[in-house]
């Protein structure tokens, strides 16, 4: 049993029962204090815990953690592998257990270690070296195919045989809270049917999740589906912003470029695969039979509820879709196995996104492209306005959590505002 997952464990840090961050979660992130110091962190309830200070004060001295790990970012931690990830998460759970007096009775250390959310700024915790975006939701791919190709043959010939993906731009991945500037590029003018330079008018969100990797194998070696979970650190929410009109003109034959590379957003907290262990489920049966290197055993999907809200001009937000990570056709283990089958090397801190997550019903579609069916239908907001695509000063809020009768493991949110 993973010690940190003990559903009977209670913490001396108080939180509400519907908190995204019970003591059974213990995600990983980073923050900057008012003084400007950067801390690696975890969170219980609304209390942010400095892993940097815990390490400095010797609370990890009896673990497998290498010295000076929690300083600049999480990359050094990611390189140390799953045994150390689990060791540290277990140690944090024990330290904040209500039965453990060690830190609970030390008020001086608590002043150095514990922070209120209002007194800090959450920041990106990983130096992301490479970023791959997959296209692994069958419902999403089918919807796009119906809109823009032959409705009777919506999926491209390769889609049921490989987890399709492309190499994205890691430098423009930003954390929740960062404003997103509306991009410009070449689009097709509807009147002349010729390209013009313009701001994007068809700005969209894409509801995704992303996983962060540990250190992979050397160049030339591959990671199997059986091994993949040992190389996946955890998951975060991911909004892969998309300029549909720019993308439409550029994507043939090499795929997205300017229509995607202007920004992608991640939630601040990375939830470990260990924390999600009790939410593993079987995915959709894959037909036709997949290639041998993509075969796997046991449940590899996760039951994670996902919501997207649009908030215009800081008014009341409107929930526009509710989907679930379980709708992925290709699972993370298959994605990583496919990514490395040619010998491509994976580094600690690489990010791999799921692609837009859509369910079979309209209320579960993961993008405005689908919700508005390529702009032919309107989405109603609480304030009486409608949207087909995003307007300036709209904030997009994505939230996610996994829940059963015993525990709720949440991801917090990724929220960003679109500006001119």
C-alpha cells in the first residue's frame, strides 16, 4: 500500500471535506513569497507547504532524497525516479498526520514552512524542456472530421492505429493567472478567399490534461507500456489555446504552428499518479487490434471529472462543458510507448498533453469549435451574452477532480484571461 493514500489518515492542518487537496493528495508545485524567494511546495487544504524549507530544516534527512533538491524547480526531483517520488510523498503525509507531534508542536518551524495562499504567488514549478501534444480523444477527432472532412469517414486512416501527436512549443507554456494575448497571423478573408494578415477572430480553448515525465532511457531505447507508469510523475490541467482561423490556413501539410504556439496554460499543481491510483479504470475497447508495442494489461485510464467555465469581464462565470479524462481512446502509457518506440529520448520535465478531451454528448465537448459546431451555433452565458468563440476580457477556467466514496483528489484550476 502507498502510505500517503491511506484514506483513514487525518491531518493537523484543517480543511473542508470538499477540498481539492486533502492529505491523501499531496501534489507538487512552486511559489514565490512576498520577499521574492522561490519555494518548491505542496498543499493541504488552503495551506501551502514549503518543501524547500522542509528540506533545509532536515525533515527529509531519513529519505532517499538527494541534497539540495528543492531549490530552483522540480526537475532535480523528477530525475530521481518513482521510488524517491513515493518516498517523499509518504514522508510528507506522515509529517502532517494528526498523530505526529514533530512539526505539529514546533511553532517556530511552522512559521518558516507554512504559507497562506493570499500571501504567495503560485508559479510554474517545472522547467519544461520538450512538449508533445497528442490527439487522443476519439469523440473530438470524429467531431472535427465531420465538420471539415467526410462525415462518413471522419477519422483519418492512421488515427485508430497510432496515438497521433505533434511537437509543440514549450517556451510559451504559462501558468494559471497569466494573461493571454490574442495572436495574429495569416487567415483566409471570407470575401476574397485570399489570405490576409489579421488578429485571430476564432480564438478557442482546448480542454486537455498533461503529464510530466521523469528521466527516460538513453537515446535509442524505448519505454514499454508496462514500464511507462514508472516514468510518468503526475498530471495537471492543460488549456491548449487555439487560433482556429490561423490554424486552418497553415496546418496542411505539417500541422499546427502559429495557431497553437502563442500560448498553452497549465495548472500550478501536479497531482502524482500515486495519488490517482484508486481512480484507474478500463478504457474503450480498441478496434482494430493495436500493434504489439501498444498493447497493455490492466486499467490504464483515469476517472477524472473536468469542467470549463467562461467568465466575461470578471462577471459571474458560466459552465460551458463538463467532460472526463476517461474518454481518452489512447492512454498515457500508449502515448509514452509510441513516443519512444523510435528511440526518442525523454527527459525529466518533459510535458505531454492529451489533446482535446471530448465525450460523446454535446455537453461534454472540449472546445468551442465543437460546442458552436464551427461557429454555426451560439453558446449562452449567464449575463445574457452569447459566444461562438472567445472575446477579449473573457477568462477561461478549467477545473478537475477525481472522487469516490472515500476521497476527493483535485487539481485546483487553470484560469487565464484573454487580452487584446
